C-alpha cells in the first residue's frame, strides 16, 4: 500500500516527464526528417542536372557534327557552281571578242563603203529639207482653211444673233440702242441688223417621240399628246427646245428617298462576309496547327535509347547496393521503451 501511495503521488511527475521526452523525440524526428529530405533533394537534383547536362552536351555534339557535314557538302556544291559560272563567263567573253574582230573585218572589207554612205546621207539631207518645206506649206494651208472656217462660223453666228435680235433695229420714229443720237454715226451692229431679215417662227406639231413618260408614275390619265407650246414671242426669250426640256425635266428624288432603308445593315453584313472570306480559321479559339504538324516529344522526356524513369514511372528509387550508407539513418536519441507497451498491457501498476 505504501508503494501504491508513493507511486500515486509521483504519477503526475512521471506523466509530465514522459510527455516532455515524447515532445523532444518528436522534435528530433522532424529535424532528422527535414535534414534527410534536403539531402535527398540535393542529391537527386545534382544527379538530374548532371544527366540533363550530359544530354544537352550529346545533342550539341550531334548537331555540330551534322551541321558541319551539311555545311561542307553545300560549300562544295556552291564552289563547283561558282567555278562553272566563272568558266562559262570567260568562254563567253572570249567568243564575243572573236565575233567582234571577225564582224569588224567582214563589215570593213565587204559591206561598208564610205563614199556611197556619204552620198546617201547628202541625198537624204536634201530630201528632208524638201519634205520639211512641203510640210510647212501644208500647215500654212491648213491654218488658213481653219481660220476661214472660224471666220465663217463667227459671221453666221453674228448674223443669227442679228436676226434673233432684229427687233432692236432703228425705225423712222425711234432710234435703236445701237444708233444713239449722241454719236456721229451708228454702230456696226446697227448696219448688221439692217442687212439681215428677222427670223420666221413656224408652228410645228409635236410627235409621239418627244413625249417623256416620267409623269406616268404619278398620273395614269395623262393625255397621249400634250398641247403644243405657244409661238415664241419676239424678244430675248429662251428657245422652245430649252423650255420643253425644263417642262419635261425628269424626276429628281432626294438622297433620303434614293438611299435604301436597310443600307446600314447591308453594309455591316458585307463587312462580315469580307472578314469571313479572309479568315484562316472559322473557330477563333481553336488552334489549327495540330491538324498539320505532328506531335514532337521533348528531348529530356523521351528518347529512342529509353525513357527517364524518374518522374515518369515512379518517384522513389530503391537501390540498396548503390546507397552511400549501407544502413538506415541513425537517430540522435534512443527510443522510449514505454511507448512500445502503450495500450498493450492493462495490469495495475503499469502504464
């Protein structure tokens, strides 16, 4: 009983000591685990980087050798073509020189004659002078004929204007505007008005061809023939033809009437159609390179010599014969035996 009482009084201290040792062991275990993870990460990173460096170096060596082989091959072809072109140009120049010498000799001996050439050029010069004189004379005749025609047309125009304005001629009672009493003699226009006869206005009936059917859009009861225009009164009035054109002037709608009401929608649709024609891919957010280009695997993940096991097949390698330490890592503190008996024994006096 005394031992039980003594143990009952010391049980709190024992439990606190056990928990302290347990916490210390857990802290040491975490520290060891963190250190081992760092060592493993450093070792695996070093090995992976070394392997990647080896692959890069091997690929660089292969590419260097292959590119050097291709460069030397292409250089030989380029050098061969260059030499061939140089020889061809040289032979062409030599042939041109031979042809030049022979043609010069042949022309000087059999074709060219200096005295006959000189006589031909002198005769050609005389003929050119004669043709130039004839052309100058013909140009003067054309200019004179043109001037006569212009004078004739101007005279006819003045006579027509005078016949048109014949009512301005002077009379015995009242002088005209071209025969001022304050001048010593009448103007030239006055004499022209006296020498011509006034225009005679004849009434002509309109034909069906002169009818403009534009007005049929507004009134279907338009008569077949319109009443003729009145005879043109004497005076400075417009011609009947101009008046008729003004009368039968076509319909001129405004810009708002001519423009389609759906012109804006049609223009937008046209822009959309043009954009669709120039578009490469109908689906905007879907790439189109995967349809024509095959998939190329990465150099560091796949090779014809085999794949890399780390990161593709499994993440933890176990080669006991390759480990630096033949045994597992040793702990810094010894294990606590009481933890092995926890929840295993239930007899009194044991925890």
